[in-house]
C-alpha cells in the first residue's frame, strides 16, 4: 500500500503531462511555457545529482571513476560499456588497495558477503 501510494501519484502526473504535451505541445502558446520549464528541469536534475554524489562518493577514487564515466558518455561511448568499464575499474581499484593479490573461487562471494 505504501509503495502504491508513493508511486501512483507521480505516475498519474507524468502520464497527464505526457498526454498534454502530445496534445498541445505543438501550439505556439505552449512553446513559451515549455521553453521556461526546460531550465527548471535541468536545475532539478543537477541538484539531485549533487545530492546523490555527496552521499554516494566517499573516496576521491570513486569521484574520478564517476567523472571519467560522465566524460566517456558525453563523448558518445555506449552507456552499457561505460557501466561495465566503471564497475571493472572500481573493482580493480578496490582489489589493488586491499592487499589481497590472489583470486580464489570464492573471492567474489566472500567479498560481497
């Protein structure tokens, strides 16, 4: 019930806004409103990214990996390749700093547990 109460209002609002955009988005009167909304949406996304980065990035090495991921994505590299490469790079950094230089069959399971 809590999940539905949390998600349903947002889903209804996004559906209504998408319908309104498809229906009225090409009208000249609406173009000004949409032109003014775009910077607000971008500001909200940037603010959310900074809040998430403050809580998610605990080490400078993670910040470097994140910055490289943003840069490579901006240069046109496929997002899945960036995701896989970032995960691999982060795992290798963790492994190099941990002092465990040998890999065993239970390495991944032991590290995730």
